[in-house]
C-alpha cells in the first residue's frame, strides 16, 4: 500500500482551495476598465443650477454622482450661470460647512462662471479636469452657502483608469518674462558715444563734422594739412 507524503497532501489541498476561491471570487468586468475618457455633464439635463423661487437645487447631485464612474482624465462639465459657483476641494470639513472661510487656501479651487459678462442668468459652461485619484468634493458657495446647503453639493471618487493623458500629465509652461538687460560695466559708458560716431561715419559724415564742427573743425584741418606739407 502506497503512502502519500504529508507535503504532497498539503500541496494538493492548497491547490484545491485556490481553485475554489478563484471560481467564486468576483471578476472585474470590461465595463470596470474604461476604453476612453468621459465628459460627465453634472446633473444631466438639469445642469448645475439653483431655483431661488423654490430655494432648491435643480436636481439631487449626490444621487447623480453615485450613478457615475470617474477616472483620471475625465472631465466634469457644469452647465450653469453666473448665479452659481463651482468649488472643488479635498477638505471634507470645507465641504460639510459649505464655505471656504476656514480653509487655509491650499485645499480648494474656485471656478466662477462669468457668462461672458452677459449677466447672472446668462448660460455659462465650466469644465473641470479630474487630475487626482481619490475623493474630491464639489459645491456652490453662492448666496452665502445656501445653495450648497440646499443640495448643490456632491462628492466623487476618482479611480486610475487609463491614467492621465499627455495633455493633462504635463505641468503648464511657466509665464513668459522679458529677459533682463545685461549689466553695464564702468567702461561701457563710453560705448554710446563711439557707436554714435561710427553711425555718423557710416551715414557719410565728413571727418570734420565727426571730430568737431565749426571753428574747431576748420582749425584741425589747417593743422592736419600743414603737418603733411
């Protein structure tokens, strides 16, 4: 009668358990791996708007956010007007308080729709790129935070997905600055005079006019001719 070694029995058992867990473990579907980047229209057809008459937001933005999947490189598109704002923050306290007053200034970005100067009710569009993984919060702090407290707020969780496209992964170029003029040395103060004299020669000026005009110029030439003779 053959005897099975304890090590072989342990190995067979481990393989069997691995096969069972592999068969029952949830597998990522193709839908969980995006094939392209997505523009998410915030609130869908309702847009990012507040009804001051009913003192309520145009839709339930938290419910809308839960229906979406967000990845790096995606955009949030806010169809709104200048009566609202878009605040993005990583600070949960700022989000809960619907205000940036107690924020240190490093944890939020303000997107203020201008409506092209046509007034608060004129349509405006704000596009926000998702460039960081993890949780981000969005809200409108207009009307002293009333819009946020009445529903214009939501949070999202951004996954890696395809990663950032090249257009978003590179830092923006630094602003252009005019080059500083070279420092002037002590001897360079005579350069403008020499340059001016050279320019006058180049333009066909006579030596007398360059070296001296009037009586001193005539005297120089009498001396120069007498020296040659």
